[in-house]
C-alpha cells in the first residue's frame, strides 16, 4: 500500500485524516493482548481496541459460542419476536443487578443506547401527560456522537458544526477529581451548583440527569460515591430520573461489574455497550426499571398509544446476544472483575512511579483498568498546534504500545488494557511507557515536536 490515497478509502472515526497519514497503521491480526500490523510489527493493545475488547483477542470460548449460534440461528429480530439469546441475555443482565432492572431494550452501540435512553425518558413523561422534558448533563461528559447523545456534550468543538443542539439540554459543572484537594467541600460545591441549576431551570421541567460515574473522555474523572449519593438525594427531592451511562465502565473495566455497585444504588435507567461483547460484535443495551416500563403499556382505557416508538433492524441480534452471554460467563468464571481491580492498582502504581521522573506528567488517576496519565498544561501548551498527547501516542506506538490520546479538556493519554492482563504485561507496559516518556522528555528539552511531525509525515508520504 504505497499510494497516499489508498490509505483514505477508510474515513477513520474521530480522526484528523491529514495528520493520520504519518501514523497510518493497518492492523491485520490479533491474539491475546497483541495486535500485529501489515509490516509484521507487534503492539500491546493498551486501549483494548476502543475500551471494549476486555477479554483480549481470539478468546476461544466466545468464538465457539458465536460459531454455534451462527449455525443454530444466524439472524433474528426483537420486533414482535424474541430470540433465545436475547431472552437469556436480558434475564442475565437483570440478574446481575439483583433484578433492580427488570427490562432490557437492545441496541447496537453506546451512542444508540444513550439516544434510546433520552427518548425513553421523554416519552415516559409524555405518556403520563407530564411536561418534564429537560435533560441535564455533567460538563466533560461524552455520551456518544449521534444527535441526541451529542446534545448532552459540552465540548464546543464537537457541537459547533451541528449549529444546533436539541432543545431542552442543559449542562452543569461537576466534581473534578484531578484538582480535588478537599473532596468533601468540593462534592458539596458541585452538588450545590447542580441544585441551583435544577431550581433555575424549574424543577417541574427536569426529566432526567444523565451521567457517567467515571467520565472517560474527561481524563477519567472519577465521581466520588458521596457525589453519586448526592445525585440520588436530589433526584428524590426534585423528582426526576437518573440515567447512568456505564458504556465504558460496565463489565469490569473499573473493577466492578457495574460501577454503580460501588455507589450502593442503581439509577432508573442504565446504558451499556462496549465490554458487553468484548467488542467482538456490536451490541448495546438500555436497562429500565418496572416503573419506567409500565408507563409504556397500553392498559385498557389508555386514551393515547403509549408504545415505545423506537428500535433498530439489528436490535437484539442473536449472534451478538449469544456472544455477550459467553463474555459475561468468561468474566465470571475467570474472576476478571477482581483481576481488573488488582492489576489496575499494580499498573497505576507503576505508572505513578514514572511521574517522579518526568515533569510533564501532572497526575495519574483512574480506577481498575481505566487509567489516565494527565500531562501538565505548562508543557503541553509549548507544543501547540502539535498535541503533546498525540506525540506521545506516536512514540509509544513505535515502541510497541497502543494508547488513547485525549485532548479535549487538557492533554492526557489513557491506558486501558484487556482485563485478562497479568503482572508480566503490566511490567512491559510500564517499561514501554518509561522509554516513550524519555523520548518525549528529550523532544521537550529540544523543542523539536513540530519538526518531528513534519519529518515523519514527509517520510510517510514518500513510502
Ligand atoms: C461513556 C460513553 N458513552 C457512550 C459512548 C458512545 O459509545 P459508541 O462509541 O459505542 O457509540 C462512549 C464511547 O466512547 C462512552 O465512552
């Protein structure tokens, strides 16, 4: 593949295609934690594909389950039929929440799950002739790139091109773990701000609050349990619904099957995707309580049609559902939740030790196997318009580790390897980070970041 244009047949997601020409990476094979490209270079996948490939690649038990299901029933719909895998998966997901949730609406991705949840909440009130429609989101959130999910988004650069945001979306400052010196006071401040927003907007108009218990795109901002419990108190005081987005945190990523287990309560609606199938097949889900579900029943005497006017052709695809059942089974049988917790602590310790050596690291934060290395603004600003996080990502990739560069609010790289990781791989990741950081340190001293990009891009174009 020599021609530059050949590389652009695929228009990559969330990718600066011009800059990408110097980093082009055509992946061909993967096994365990290792992905191989067409030049036979091997990398440790330190971001589990897109934070979803939680079992690593090539898991034979999951592949066998998929193959068997393909032979048994290769397609299916949940439009007025229920397939066996969708039935068993819905039942299993509810059981994982001790049947707090009793109903599951299947979709194909995290964005679809969040859009679905937003529509569900709005129709829930409409069905009851209640005029609550506003959705509050927390600043720094990411709930997906479809129109409804993106309307919750607070990064101007993502919303600006749309020229519009759906009506009734409001966002509010939240607790920021990175800057927290006095957690108790800052939790109170953030909850006060939220309450002020609810009162100003008019509590009678607020339908729901959508939140991620750990904000992945906001440098892995961890909302403390006291803050999450504060949300519950406000929900009860002002009578709105809570929607927890567990697309990234669900299925063990942060050391819990669902992060809300740690908070000690479940919300009214919970959105799932990513790790549900370890990324082997697209699937998402929205879990709802009976209270929500019952408001959609056309009971005798209903004067309006209340059915949920929503769904997708491949919602509840039987192959995807069977795959999810096998993934959950594997997580449970192999204690991967505990492994995520244990290996997360170890990996975070090893990365934190590097902070002492490299001054451009301002903080390391995360929970389970979702870790952010936050880069100091002082250094990252030196390199504008070249992003320090992208420079680091490049160096690490050359040294055989794929990480996620993050440049929305500040600059960070995220590390989220598969939950199957062991100590040896934690050591290897830490060693590669050390050598990538060292190279970055030299570049920072010589201030040659921009030159690096120009040379790399030029070399790549000539290939
Ligand atoms: C918390 C959260 N919600 C929703 C989404 C959107 O999911 P998808 O990319 O599957 O549409 C993401 C994706 O990164 C996410 O992290």
